[in-house]
C-alpha cells in the first residue's frame, strides 16, 4: 500500500464515521477506537504525530443508565462512553487537516 492509499483509506473511514456515529448524547468507546485506528493510519503514512486530534482518555467516562433519587443508587452502562459532540469536533478537525495535506498546502508559510 502506498502512503497516499493509506491516507485515502483513513479519510474514507473518517468520512463514513461522520455519517454513521449515533445521534445520541454519548457514544460508546468502540466509535472512538475506530476513529483512533483511522488517525493512526495517517500518522503511519505521514510520520506526523496527530495526538491533538485524538480523544483523550479523560474524555471517556462511565455512563449513567439509571439512578434512584431516594437511595442515591446509580447504575452504569457497560464500557466507557464519550460525548458525541467531542468526537464529532475531533472528526471534523482531522478531516479538515487531512484535506489540507492532500491539497498540497504551501508549507513554506508554516516555516516563516
């Protein structure tokens, strides 16, 4: 696989995620895993670290499924969850970045 192909594959996955992430307040960590896997393809192809586009571990939390106001008892859903808006923001920003890379952004302005 060429570097360009790796980037195209990652962009396809990310673009598909944008359309298919459930429209709920929180999404399961499986969506974050798919997102990070695609970003790692770009990192490998470009040798550019993209950590600022990744979802930090602090953004993954347990999600409350129910609670009892009287007893204070709280039940949680299985696994970890991320606010959808955080994932969507990161998805959008990394897609903009990848598109800029692909369009041949003039890197000379970055070194001035």
